[in-house]
C-alpha cells in the first residue's frame, strides 16, 4: 500500500480507502461487510469512510460493530463521518439537518455512539449550507477539535469559493480551517478536481478523498448492455443515478476504454482507479464493493500505475474528449 499526506496535514492516509455508501446496512449483510473491511485492513487500507445519512445511520452501526469485534489498534485506522442531511433523510426536522451548531454537535455525538468510538478522525460537512453563516460552522468544527471529538474537518462537494471562505473565516478568528474535500472524481467527472480546485491545493494545502472513481459502476463495463443488472443502480431510490449513468454516449466511450485497458493488461475497473491515482492532488481513492472479489481486484490499481504511461494517458484523452480547461480571464 502507498500512503499519502492528507493535504498540508501530517496525516498519512492510504492511497486506496474503503467506503460504505449504498452497501453497509443496505445492499450487503453484516458478514460480508466484515469480510470486506478485513480484506481492506489486511491490505494496508487505513481509512474507512462513512456518513450519518448512509442507510439512515445503519451504515455507521454496522461499521461500529465490526470495529469493536476486530479490536484493531485504534491508532492504526482512520474513520470519518459526514454531517448535513441528518440520519432521518427527508423526514428530518429543521434542527436535524444542515450545518448549524446544534445539528453539527448533536450529529457528531450520534455518529460517535453508532460507531462506538471516542473520536472521529475526519468529519466532513457533507454539503454547503446556505442557511447557516459560515462563521458558525467553522467555529463549531474548531470547538469539536478542541474538545477532542474530531481530529480534522473538511467539506464534501463544496465549491472552491466556499472552501476559501471557510479558510478566510478561520484565518480571521485564528481557528482551524478545513483540511480536506471529498469530491466526485472519475474519467467522466473532472472539472472540480482538475480545474476548480487547482489554485487551492498549494494555497491552503487541500487534501482530497475522492468518491465514485468508477462512476457508479459505469467504468466497470458491466452496464454496456444498457441495463443495470444486479447492481447498486437497481437499489430502490437510485433511478436518478441510473438515468445519468446509462447514457449511450457514455457507454460508447466505455467500450473504447475496455479495449484500451485490455491492451494495457488490466481490467477496466483497475484501469479507471489507477487513472485517478495518477493525479498528484488525489490523497486517497475511496473504493466501494459488495463482493470480496470486487475489492480484491480493485486493490491491484496501485500495481497498475506504471502501466499508465504518458502514451496511454494521451489515448485516454482521445477517447474521453473531456479534458477540462481553466476559463480565460
């Protein structure tokens, strides 16, 4: 396993990590979840990603039980949670969602109880909250760090402007600003990571814990029939995701990527994950899996890195035709 610094912090995070979105407490049973976490940990993964909204809190309950059972040294792994949506989803009352001091503090306590932990290593603001002053959120995160309930805080799917506003507030009041951002990043989704954040990697030392490296399974090639099959896209409530993934232009590009990955000598999922890892501004790539065979396969992405030569990357650009460019001023 390769370990990278999380932004400007001293935290060493595994280049590949493991997340529980759509799987723990929902798509797979607890025995499979334990098997997957064990495979991840035994292969050097030290970051396990979670959130209050995942399976409405059940994901954290499952992960907490596994961590308690495995008895791994607490200082050997990193656990995250995210706050914004609340664990009750659409049924949440006004004070049970968002980034107000009340919800952030109470959500942190609830996550700690579900995960059976004394502190969270990483705590993300899952989305920006237009209804809460940014000063209130930054102060609350700073206070949670001072209280020892979280070690680092960050954002997820925030704009560069919003991230920098948080840093401005932190500097103004001598507080601890956000260390990391969790954006979507894959061969189809590139603009935020490659262009929008390009100036703030160096200016504030932004770390990234990227999600959906396989574009919700599209970059496995399994959807090239145009059908979701027995995948996460068939989960109740995922129609919005299915409609976005199963588009003909995307499927045609995947067909070409399949050919290229075979020429390189790796599977398409491994190829797609390795492509993400080639970006030096990616701190860790969050893997998701419902089967041990999937996770074991994807762990080979680090070994595939040398195969993604400049020539191969040029071929990728010719296929994708979506390399983002910074706007001219």
